[in-house]
C-alpha cells in the first residue's frame, strides 16, 4: 500500500528541541496537570489509575530528549505515577502542521498519547468542542497506532468516533514522527510523513467539525483505564515505562 507524502511547509511558529537542556522541562513552554482528575473528572474520565506529578522522575530532559516516565508507586490513592504536560499557556493554534518525534513505551497497561484539546471550549464541554488524538497507543496491541478525532457527532462514548488504527511493526523500538496537517477542510494524520487517515469537514457545523478554533498540545502516559487497561496491567517487571520525545514543532 502506498501513501501520499508531504514536505515540511509553512513557518515554524513554536517548537522545543530539548537540546542543551537538563532537569525539568522548560516552564516557559510546558505546564503540568496534577493528580487523579478528582473531584470533577476522577480517573480522567476513563478510570485511569495513575497520579500525575511534576516530579523529575516523571518528567525531565536528558540527552536532548524529553522523558515522560510512569512508575509503579502509590500516590494519592493511585498505584502509579506519571506526568501530563501541555502547551496551553505558551501556545495554541488554529490550523497548521504539528510534528512530534517520539519513541513510545510498550508495556501492558500503558497508554502514551500525543493529543490536542480546545483552548476556549467555544462549543461546550467535551466532546462538543472537539479532541484531536494525533497518536494513541496501548500496550496490549503494541504494533498499532491510533489516530482519532472526537466531536459531538463522533465520539467513543457513543461508539461513533472517527479515526484509523494503523499497523507499524515494532513501533516502540524506534523513533517515529507523529503528525497532523490541519486546515479548514480536513485533518490529515501522518506517520513518518505519510498520510494514513484523513478526517474531512462535512460542512454540517460544529457538531461534526468544531476544529475551527485554537487547540493546544498534550503529552502524557496514562496507565490502565477503559482503553489502556482493556486487557489488564502488568504489575511486575516492566516498570518504569517511558516515552522519549526528540522534538515538538508547529508550523503555520
């Protein structure tokens, strides 16, 4: 099967290369989310079992890489800790190309994600204002990539979400570039510069296309939950599990 390819286009408007850094991620670019989502969104809406922190062991920069790492340890009543970083304070964008080069974990129960949420929730709470999942992966299907959108009309709560799962042999053993190219007509999902799925604007309004507003970027590893834990969580031998990010680049 062949896929169309795209050259890098547009002007680089936001990036983090993680070169020459060490310790905590750049606070001018990245913010943290904390805890287990309670009291308003316990388990982060998916019955996840990690507690998000800003500890260096859960998120740090080393050797030119941002490392997000999940550990098996009790905190806040949860059995695992991890980190969830976002660009909300430093950058949100309407349209453009987002590239994230990363190597992902493979352990059973892990769910690394590169995704986007709306900056202003113009059309209402989730899923009305939309979600763009540039990359999701679950340890129980280690060679599969998921690229998905969620809207009022298309979301996993109703089993109507739009997206594609894509097979990539030994995906977690190597770095890959996970991308979207997004404009007013469509969102292309790419792996290593090749399009594997396109979500088109059907012209029916915000219920199916809320993607005419700025969105910000999120990087995290969750543990367990409805998706990541669908076939259990390995409790021995595999922890910690890490996602390594080589760079994040936004073009417009």
